[in-house]
């Protein structure tokens, strides 16, 4: 029959739907998959910690074992992807509260910017060279370079936090480099996505100018709010009075709600400007410190976030990365080997060169390179967008997923191989490896 809008609607008899527990994607199946992921991720994470490795290695192995690559018990799906996105948000929020805006801002200037530039453009060139050697077209060349140049900030901050190195020089330079690398990659992605079908040099420059303007808007929002908070602090204004009044009216949990809304607002601003929500959420979390809260409430907030992320959501996120591993990516062995070699060697070399250029010891610079080698979530975001828009095919997408999983697994293992527990404890105390 015809709807009032003018569209035709066709009615056909069909068989009754199967019971709820047999229906793919139903809440029951999602909860079962989630439970299975959490249990195995926590068990393997604990075992790997006992064996001297970070928990995230075991959590990713859990995803590989349960996923399509091995047992096929849990499939990647939109529901689990949504939970993984929530996990990224809270992991970044927790890390931002751990760190100081002033320290990260200082690490992004001067010498820190040198590390970030080297760590982006050297891997980008390596990826482009591999694509050229295997006769890939221009868009595949650009996207392979972009995916190799990325460092996944959520992976870096979680790994550093587990090792207790987030407040060290390696921690600050790793996070600032990851932020700058991801912003550069998303900047280039924004230009590519906004280009018209028939591109001229004038269109490319016009699009680049618009994306630059959007990046400036995000930077001004972050720096402007930071300047306002510093001004209020210098004038003796008690910013913490606002959250305390809300806590008195609505209960202690209102403070947690305020923080979530504030960080979500910055994440939404970042996403609306064409960048990943993680970028805005991280800077928003950095802006929050003890000056905006009573000390006791700030510690309660930290404990609550740590319990949610460490006990539940972070293992789901890293296990979900393991689910993305596909055996089909191994079809073209030569191309896979070239991509993995270029990705690992170029990022580690870039971190080492950048670290040495700013005065790090050789071991410290090598450790920086190993941490920057983890790609994980951000690389998968770029690869997924490229596949969705038709810039790359399923074959290259599978290779990029494999690269993201392998490099994320290798990052903590390789770092742990050169910096053991005793060295990390000494480094936290003395600042020297």
C-alpha cells in the first residue's frame, strides 16, 4: 500500500522470529560475549602481569583467542564497539586526571615538538615507500602512511600508567608525541574527506585552510579555558565552591557527573570539528586538577574512575582490539611483512632519533620508540573511515588491522625487555635509566 508521504510499502508474510537467545546481536548474546571477554581478559591480564608483562598484552591475547582468528566465539559487532569507545573515553579521562596540563603543554613545545615531528614524518615516509614498492595508488599510499605514522594515545597512556611511568620524561614525551601525531593524522584525514570529487590545487588549499581554522578553534577553546582557570586561581576565586554546592544539593555522585559532562562537551566539540573525540576529551581532562575540587572529592573521583576503567572497561577495550585480528590479512605475505617491518622499524627509529636529539640516553630513547610503536584504536579509526569511504579495499584494511594489533602487542613487551621492574623503580626515583 501507499504511505501518506507517497512512498510504497510492501507487506509480505514471513516466518516467526526465532527465540531471543538465538537471535544474533540480541542483548542476551551481547551480555554473554561481554562476560566472556571480561573473564578471559582479566584472567590472562593477571597471568601476564605475573610473568612480568603489562596486563594489556594478556587482554589483547584474550580477544585474539576468542575472536574470529582462533575460536570464533565472539565476533566484533557495533554493541561491543560502542562499549570499547566508552572505554577509550574513560581511559583517556583517567589518564588526563593523572597528568598535569602544564607538563604536557611544556612537552609539546620546543624539544618535544621535535620528537613528534620525527615520529610522524619518518614512519609516514616509510609507509609511502612500501605502498610505492607494491604499486598502490595515491590514496592507498597516503592512508598507509597515515596509519603507520599514528601512535594510539589511549594505548600509550594505559601502558605507561600500568608501569607507573606516566609522570616521567618518557611518559610526558610519549603522550605529547601521541597527541601531536594523532592531531596531524586527523588533520590530513579531515582535508582528504572534505575534498570535492574533482580536486584542484585551489580546492586542496581551500580545504586545508578550513581544517586549519577548525583546529585553531579547538586549540583556542582549550587554551582559553585554561587561561580563565589560572586567572580565577590567581585572584583567589574558589572554583571548587561550585562542585561542592552541587554535591550538597544532589549528592557526592554529582561531582562525577559534572566531570563526565564537562569532558564529553570538549569531546563533542572536537568531533564536531572533524577530529576524534579522544583529542578533546584528553585536553578537557588535563584542565581538571585539584584546584577545581576539594582534595577528598578529587581523590574519590580518581578512585572511582580507576575502578571502572581498570576493573571493567579497559580490559574490554584491549580485548576488542584483539577481536579485530583477521587471518585473511596474511594472504599477501610479502606485503604484510613489508608493512610490519616498515611500521615497527620506522617508529622505533623515529622515537630513538627524537629522544637522542632532545638529550635522552640511548636506552631511554629506545624505550620511547617502543612505546610510540603501539597504534591500536586511533589507527583502526582512520583505517575504518578509509574503508567506509572507498579509499582502500578490504585486503589493505585487514593488513592495517593486523598491523595495529601486532604493534600494540609488541609495544609493552619490547619496552619491558629493555626496561625491567627494577630499572623502572630507579627511573621513577632518579629520572635516569
